[in-house]
C-alpha cells in the first residue's frame, strides 16, 4: 500500500481512533475498512459502536470523525435515549 497511511491505534489494525461517546458513554472506533478487514462497499471508512457491534460506513474520514460521536446509526444506543 505505497502512499497510503497505515492505521493501527491501540494495537487494532486499521483503527484511526477510539473514543468514548459523550452522549451515550460507550466506546466508538473509527477504522479504515480495508486495513481492518471490514466491508468497505458502503464506504472506505467505518465507525463501530464497540459496545454493541453496530457498524456504519462513511465516504470520507472527515465525515466519519464528525458523525462517530453521535452514534445515530446504533439502534441500541438510540433506543436508550
């Protein structure tokens, strides 16, 4: 993968960052799909609710970093509001 940044945060392949959602207090991971062995058909960047396993693909890293903390794609978190 010449010219492509390789991500490996906290010993997780493809992980850009792990953080705790300020809203739901669960862990959220941001990954580069191909490096993490995840399906990239819906977009090359993936956010995961690490506590519930919900996954959402995104078109750009900027979008995933902006949307990941909101967890509006995790049905378990949304049901707990």
